[in-house]
C-alpha cells in the first residue's frame, strides 16, 4: 500500500470519521435497499389490486360472452334462413330472453335483418379479431360511452349477436384509466376491449405469465386460468405504480435512516473500544499484565503428563479478564503479536526453565501467528533464550493453525528451519481450516491436533462424529502423532485411545494451570483416572501430549501453543 494511502487510512481510523463514513454508507445502502423493497411491495400490491378487479371483470365478461354464445346456438337450431317476419320475431325473442344481448341480426345472400328493425344492424368493419370453436369475435376499441351498440360481437355462419358496452362498465370504474385486454390462447397479441390503444405485442411466454409485468413502465397483469380460449389482462397507468412506490418508500425511509444512525453509533463504539484496547494492550506489555497459563497434555494410554500448551491471559489492573478472542486478533492486525510471542517465550523459560532441565521428557508448546511464521525470526530468538536457560530445543514446540498459513511457501521454509534447530511443529485445530493431504505432505509437520468440535461429536448422532477417527487414521498413515483437544469425558478418552490417538488434553485431565500449579502437577499425583483403569495399549507408550483450551475459563488465543516430548516424535525418514 502506498505511504500516502496508508497515512490516509490511519488518519481516518478515528471514532468520529469512521462513524460518519459508516452512517453515510449505511444510509445510502439502506435507502437503496429500501427503494428496491418498496418497488417489490408496490408491484405486489399492484398485482393484487389488478387481480381482484380483474376477477370481477372476468366474471362479467364470461356472463356476457356466455349469453352471446347461447343466443347464437338457439338461432342456429331454428330452420329459418330468410329475412321474413318469423325470423325477425325469432331474433327479437333471443334478444328479449338474454339480458346481455343488445341486438341479434341475420345477414346472407344480400338479405339483412335485425331484432331492432328501426336501426341499421351492426356490421363489422374489419375481419374478426380472433376465432375460436367455429365462432368469430369482434372486440370494442374505445372508451367512449354512448347508447350505440358496442362492437362486442360474436358471429356464427349468418347470425350475429352483440352486447352493449355499458354491461362491462358496470363491473369497472373507468375513471382511473384502467385498460382491459383479451389475449387469445397461443397469441402474443393483447387485444383491447376497453382501451383507447392499439393491440399490445407481448414477448414470447409473457402471455402465459402469472406475474406483474411492466410494458413501457405501465403495470400489465394477465389473469391466470379463465376461459380456455383466452385470458383477460389489465393495463394500469404508470402514475398508479409510481404513487405506490413513493408511499412504501416513505414508510421505509425513516427506519433506514434510524438503522444507519445505529450503525454509525456502533462503529463509533467499536473503533473507540478497539483503539482504547490497542493502547491498553501496549500498556499491558510494558506493565507485564499478561500472564501465562499451562494446559497439561497427557499420554492417553499411560495417563502420564508429558507437557503443556502455553496459554496467554490478560488480567486488567481492576481484576477483570480480557478474552484472548478480543486482544489476540487485535494484536495480529496491529503487529503487536510479535511482542506477545516474544514475551510468551521469555515467560515460559523464566517460569519453567529449571523444571524442563530437570525433566527432559517434558515440553511446552507455543502458538505462532501468521506473521510469526512468515519471517525467520522465531528460531534465532528461541536459540538465544534456550542457551540462556540451558533447555534443549526439543522441549519447545511450535503450533500453527491452518488458517495462519497465509503464505504457504514462506511458512514451509521457516517451519523447516525450526525443525532443523530441533523444534517440533504441530498443526493446531486440524480440520477447521484448509486441511488437505497436499499441504500436509509439503509442510514440515510432526503432529496434528484434532479440534475440540470433532472431539465433542464423538459418539453423537452427527455428521462430524467420524471426523476425529478419520484424522487419526490419516495421521497414522503419514506417521504423524495426534493430540485430541477438549477431552471432557472418559468415554471420549477411551475411544480416542482405541482409535490410535497418542495424546489428549482437556478438562478430564486438568484445566489451564498457573506455573506453580503445573509444577505441583508434575511433582505430585496426576489428576484424572488411575492408569490401571485403562487397558494398556499393546504398542510402546511414547511421551507426547494433546490439549485444548476447551472449556477453559477464557478462550485460548492463537499465540499460545504446547510443545512436544523430547525423543518421542521423529520425522518419518525420507518424508521431508
């Protein structure tokens, strides 16, 4: 990152600028999302409105066309085919018996007669709008209301019957500018019934859609179902939808602004807390407020403690504890993790250096972060400290998490250097990151630590219940040791031991201990079940360990880690 850009980011990383940026970004994003939600809600409300109104109109249209078809069927049954008084009387009778038939007429061989002899019978001025089941249909194309017969006409052979526009208007309020269309089955044309527009051309498949569509910005909705020969469709004015969108958006806007303000306030609090935590952590390093605890690691077969994992704790001057889940990620992002790792190494050797000299079978493991393994600095530092305290390199092991292996090539190179100095390397929380056989075979690894989540699943009816045994078998095939973290029940320890896991740590054996308590553990009776309660394994027990922060009083930071037992873990010949 260029220096000027870095300086800009640092200058902006203050509570008020970050809160303002968060509030503005939140307001813009929420307003945009609110507009989209308002559009969706408005379209749904528009669809429901058009559907309700269309259903009433469709019912009336079905009644009108049904009577027109009945009238034609009756006329076709009578034998008269000449314009004589008897035929005219039959035409009048059909018009009288059906409420929605305004006029019935006959036209053939130059003869023309109607049920209304004083008026010229309605003659279609164009070909039929559509044909269906031997009938020809003509639809009205104007909104103008008058007493003349509306050209809503149905014809069969020489007979025609027509309806009056007012019968349709009874089921529709024409004042809102709603257009009514009829879509013949299989057609992409929406033919106007009550609309002062030419036919609408629809996209293929649009006529069969049951969703609200926009035609040049106007809401268009075709009612599902209906007559097998056609579908009724409605076209609403654009202003109607825009008004609905505005109403919904005005309802959502205050809530969006409130959420943006809350987001800005939360950002202000988090940034201020982070900055204050950053400064407090610097002071804690100077005042040596950080404390080291030790999570013992036990050999599963013999129940012998073979080492511990070093855990970092931060106790404030007021006695409160700050969780490693808070200050370790902060230290990693600000670069303070290097100082914490160095402090941890020095404290471990200051507190337990003589214990490690007197018990060469013990080891302590130290967690390394991504920046610790990306540069070759830990090896020389550890070498100087080990020389000062006369501790063997095998008694300090290093743990890395899969998620911390950002630069795999650099990590592999630097971890190989640590192994060359005599240290052993463990993969912590195995199975929760980018675990794969490919990188296991390229990294200099001595041991895998099974994550507590997979240990908890043992014996449970869960998809992950078989992960821990699978990891054990895979590690054995690669000739790696296995430590199971978070063991809390005897059944878990027995099952892991039977599957071939080497070591375990957890509350079943011991929780995180102070240096004094860990010394007492090594010098006195070991907690947990007696060794004779476990059937001895046939393979030769090897010193080693496994552990987890598990249900520890405070979560384990990624900068804390255990070591391995000297003389027990040896790299497979020819593997690396």
